[in-house]
């Protein structure tokens, strides 16, 4: 190629015939932009439509981000909730005066591994228009109130875990049957053999409830409902019956302690036996009761418990001492005599005129001008025992005991009543008292059929 034609050549390749390399581009690189655009259109032909739309939406969002506005009193709030397996999101919005929806508060975060087991997937979004801003002073910040309202409204869609329990006791063995229904409606069946002595039917019921609550704790249940067919257990836990038996106090305290584990209130409901057949069958299966026809043909492994659950929780099985503070009848009178200006009932003020304080002892004034020492419950029991069956006691009757105690200089309001009750309860008096040999029914004379008949 002639050197004078090099500046007119578009491309050449030295050393090769017929192949050339660009040295000078025609038109002075004016078509470089169009060439690059044609190449990019060919490469990204399938992605241009979607990517550009997404880019435009992101650009529009970044140029005009939403601004959180303070809630207006009197306008309903809208709560949008969305949950997935790994994240949750919620938005609290409110319409302004122009009817345009504006954001008040939002929440969006990824769940931890522990929280993923407690999330319930809510399809779509939920709109709640019944939330109003109350004029309350116990909540300092606006954000705190919004978070509380979100928790309260979100709880309306939480499905409870359900626990059905039943205990069975026979002369051979005792069993516990538990049925747990999770929020997705899946049933879990449990059967336990209570392999230890000293069981009763009520103890088996409490033991079953304690085991079921411990299982719910291990499963991470949040909202729980308890169902059982034992009226005694259900009414005691609901406060309608009192747990008076000393051997049941440990079970009652253990069950109450477990129910207080959850922050929310646990409802304990009584159901008829017909509605608790599944748990009853699990209990009978463990205790060895023959079942004619199984209605719930599920394969359940019978687990064994060798010790009561309350022993693991630090409660005693047979000994439970409950100390109750006994009100002393002398306290209001002593309080009024020490401080007459303090608020006291009219009856106590009138009674205080018959007493006097001397050397920290309350004394009763008698019409004869004598002073009797006032005794409490423990002291009165001690002096009654000494007068009735002590060294000089002759097992007198209640009226004589009262006369002797006043003669010795003691007093309390129910002296005669307590003395009669103590005398009637004396075992030696009942054993050695005079026996009446009068027949229970009147005698009927028999007329002989003829004289001198034997």
C-alpha cells in the first residue's frame, strides 16, 4: 500500500493478506455512540423492559421518599401486616384531610432463628379501622403507644395452642393422656405411665396437666388454652374451689407456677368427657384399662415417669406447711390506746374505754375495779390446757373452766365458748365420762298367756 494512501484506509493488518486493522475511523468517530448503543441493545434485549421499569420506580421512590406524619386524634388508623417465613413487616397509616393515605409508623425486619418458629404467615394484608388514639397519660412517647397498638391488634389473628389432658388411676397403674393441637391444626398425642406409688385420680389429673404444660414450654407455645374434664382441678385453678387437702397443695402450686410462665393469661376450661375422648383414650392406654374399640387409632409410644413432676420442681409430696397470719383481737384496741387520733372504727373506740395499757400489756377493767390480763389465741389455748388437764386440773366442764380463768386473772372475748369447746374435745373426758345404760327404745312388757309361765 502506498504511504500516501494510509490516511484514507479504514483498517489493515500488517503481515496478513486480506485482513486489516482500524487505524483511522471514517467520519472522525462520530458514529461510535450509535455503534455502542446497537451493541448494548443486542446484548440486553431481554432485560431492558423489566430492568428499566424497576430502575424508574426506585429512582422515583428515592427522589420523593414517604414521610412519617404524627397521628391525628379522631381519625381511624389502618394497620397493614405481612409475614413470611423469614421476615415480618407492618405499616400503620392514616388518611389526611384530603383523603390521601400517609404513613404513621412502620416495622420491617428479618426474624431470628428462634422467632421463625412463632410466626404465623398471614396471606396478603390486613386492614383494621377500629383503632383510636386514647387520651392516656401512662404512655410517654408516641412510638411506644403505636408499638403497643400493633401488638394488641396483631394478637387478634394469633391462633392458640390447645391442650387437652386427662388422668386415669386404677388399682394396678396410673396413666396420663395428653393431646396438643398446634395453631396449624396438627394433633400431637402423648401417653405416659405414672409408675410410682401413692397415686390417686386427682393426683393423676394434676400430674397430667403439669406434664402437658412442660411440653408446651418445650414447643415454644405463645398463646395457650387448657381443656380438661376434672371439675376439681379446673375449679381450683380458676379460684372457684379452694385447695384444702394438704397432699394436693404441692400439685396445685406447681400447676399455678407453670400457668404463670406465660405473659398472657391462660384460660383453663372445663369440658364434658365426651369432648375429651382422645386424651381419655391415651390415659387408659397407659394405665392398662381394656378398651373395647379405639376411636383414635394412632400409634403412640407409652413413656414412663418414675417420679412425680412436683419433686423435680422442689415441692414436697406429702408435707406442705402454710403459715397464715392470725389476726389478734387486741391489735386495734392497742393501736387506738397508743394513738387516739388515728382513724379507728366506732366499735373499737367504744371497746377501748374498757381497757388500759400497762407495761405493754392490755388489761381489762372489771366493775369491781380489778384488772384482767388479756390473752391472744395461743396464750388462751395454753392456759385452758393447764386449767383443764394440767397439774391441778380436774377436767372441769366449760363453765367451771371459765370461772377459774377469770379468778386467775385472765380474759378474752370468747372465754366461755372456747372453754366449752375445749372440754367437749377432751379425749380423756369422753373416754371416762359416765355412761348411760338407758335403752334407746322404751321397753314393751310381754303379757304371759297363763299364770306362772316361765
